[in-house]
């Protein structure tokens, strides 16, 4: 059972002040950790980029715990203290962290924290409606990191944030960024080459999280659920997906590890389609973390499963 501490806009500044007083330290006490620039990220993909680029010159803390789906997470009182003592706060933006505006509204007045929206510069995918749908969807697809092409842009934004926050180690940041950029470019090329024969093909996914991947590599997604993994589909939506699978001869339905796959199992049972995992990389599971999995290993497994499904 998860107990989330939700902070209203009005209460945020007062709560932050109380946390800082009780902690007995201000910005100066936590701005650096053993001479390293202190960085807080909101979820795994940004944590991965920050660790890769920051290296030994950065102390990186990730807010969302291992095994927790970020769409249904919001900050707790201890997170206010953690971020208030950091030099950099890296968040995805594009509507993923709905709590960010209130969160930064209080913390932004407390010192020299720099907040960086990592998705800046990526052409965002907009849904049919700009209005929230009642499930937290804003009409904008926030899942930028699922495409290596988009992650290349995000990595550049993270690198620039490090260089501006800590100019003394700019050469080291630039060097590590170039190494990461080369690996991401190789991954991008692999996706482009392996998926080229399947341009225009449909994939059926449990959660509408693969829009950027599909846009960048020529596929089309049909999703059971919307942009938020917690959004419950209507009965008619399930009927439509089942009909689509049968009429188009779809043999595979993709499920995710961090969300329930009961609906996917139901649809698979109705259509005789097999199930394969397609990971939106919103976070690592405890097992993946223990096994040393990372963005590259999980994305390559995604590529293998996509090719297997499309063949």
C-alpha cells in the first residue's frame, strides 16, 4: 500500500520553510557533496543521463524509488529537503511530472537551485485534445526518452546544465557526454536499421508510451490505455482493440513490467495473440537494478522484441 504525501500550491512554500528549519541547514550546507555538484533527478532515464555525464564530479540522487511507476508518484516532505539542497534539478517536463510547478514554486525562492527541463528542444507529440482527460493526461505525450533520437537531445540538455552549473569541470563533462553521445548514436542507428523493413507497421501496446519511438522509426502504435498508465480504458476501447487485432492479423501484444498486465492478458486470451514485454523505461525494477541493467540493455531488448513481433 502506497501512501503519497500530496502538497497543495498554497502549502508548498510554508512546508518547504518548515523542512529547512527542522533540518538545520540551508542551501550552502547541501549544495555540494564532498566537492561534487549535487544533482537531483525525477526518474530513472534522467538519473542515468546525469550519472553518465556527471561521473565522478557529481553526486546524483533520484527521487522516484526503484520499482515505482512515475505517473502515480508525487513528492513527499523529505523530497523537499533533498531538492532544496541541490545545485541542479533535472526533470523531464512535457507534462510527465504534474507536480513540478507547485514543487518549484516553493523551492525556487530558496536559493541557487537551477531547474532544467530535459525535454526542451524535442518536437512534442500532441494528442487529440489539449485538455486533461481526468486521468492526468494533458494531451501531450511526455514519453520522450523511449526514443534514442530524443534521448540524444536530452543528453545534450543535461550536459549543458552541468557545464553551466560547474564550469570548473566542463572539460570532463564534455568528454563524458561525447562518449555517451556516441553510444546513443549507435543505438539510434541499430533501431533505424533493424526497423527499416517494417515501416508503417502497427504495434499493439498496453500503454500509449511509444509515440516518439514509433514516430522516429516509422511504426504506428495502437494503445489499450492512454498516456497515463493508470488511465482505465472504456469497455468499448477494449472491444475496438480486439477487433483491430483480429482484422489486421496482429500476432503480438506488448505489456509493461511496472504496471498490471491483466487487461493485456484478457485481450491476448480473446485474440490468441502472444505477449511480449516492451519496456517504457520509466524506472528499473528491483531485479533489473540488481542485475545491472541500464538504458542501453533494456532498449536493445525492446528492439529485439519489436523485431520478433514484426517478423
